[in-house]
C-alpha cells in the first residue's frame, strides 16, 4: 500500500509538471423559468421477478415532484404516468428533459447532431402537449434535479416505509406505495429547498400560472388496488382519500386541489 501511494504521488507530480494542475470541471447550476421545464426519470425500487419502478417528474422552477409507482415500464404505462403528473400539477411544462431512456428515445443523434430518434408512440403523445429534450451525454448534472430527488425518495420514503412494514405480512406493491406517496409529497413540499431557499409548495403556486392546461386523453391502465383493510395496517397513514376513490380518480382529485 505504501509503495502504491508513493508511485501515485510521483505520477501526480510528473503529470502536473508536464501538463499543469488538473482542475475539476466546474458545475453550473441550471435554473429555469416557471413552467419552462420538467425533468423525468424512472427510478428502480426493486428488481427481479416482482419489480417495482418509480416514475418521477420534477418541475424545474418549483422543484415540486410527482411520483407514481408501477410494476411495468411499457409505453402505455409510461404515457399514463405523464398524464397523471400533468393532472396532478394542473398542466404541462413547455419542455421535458430525459436521459437515454428507452421509453422515450430510440437512438441519440439518429438524424444528425441533436436530432434524436424518439419512440414514435411517445412522440405522437407529446406533440400537442410538450417538447421532449434529451440531456447531454456524460453530463448527469444536466438532469441533476430528478437524480437528487430519486435518492431522497428512496432514503426518506421507501426505506422507512419498508422498515415500518417488517413483520406486518404485507407485500410492498405499486398500489400500496401509491396510497401513501401523495401525503408524503405534500409534507416534502412544505420543507425549505436547499437550493432555492423556498418551499416547493410556495413556488408551485407561482409556477402553475405558467403551465399549459391539460385535457386527459388516455384511458387509465389497470393497476392492482389494495384493500382498505391492508391500508389500515400502514403506520401513520391518512387513508381518507383512498377509501372510496379509485387510484385514477384520486389523481384527478389531487389535480383539482392544486388547480384551485
């Protein structure tokens, strides 16, 4: 170990004497105007025979998140998750930024530089609502808002919930997670954001005025519902929204609440 460190130190000194000191690449935070951009990503919650995925959309200006859990990343589910987010926020941003997600993009630079080949079904879905954009390769910080939130989501929502369910006999499914996520998001939106130094809920009220109104156009994909009895076993859960409404109707209701 000592010899390796000596060699590393020597190589560093030799390189800097010939080429100069290596400076880390400067990261410039990219702030957007209200209603201009959202960032979207899939986050992997559980792999294997019973997978769990989280669809995450973050509005760039307010940092307000939308999360929806699924067991599929098929195109119809992908599009429905977008629609649920638009209903929840009360409209669509002008552009949405993606990574190299197969759900969105088939081939980068397919038709020339920055002329990407998008999934045609998804492109048709986006045409009257928003402009899809692709973040630059090898620059994960360009999609940093959603990447950072994905870590926060797992550490502060999924892990604590999973721990609280140990011994309950309940299986963690998309339906179960979706019964709890919206109240968690509302609490999260009341906390001061580290970058903006404002509450996302406050900035969201400003941003809503800049979103393009959205009219639902898709039929909801069937997603397994949990029983009220199962919900009642979850600790500290407000199930008042879910005892009589279907999951899809709940999204509509949340959208109406934010739009009012």
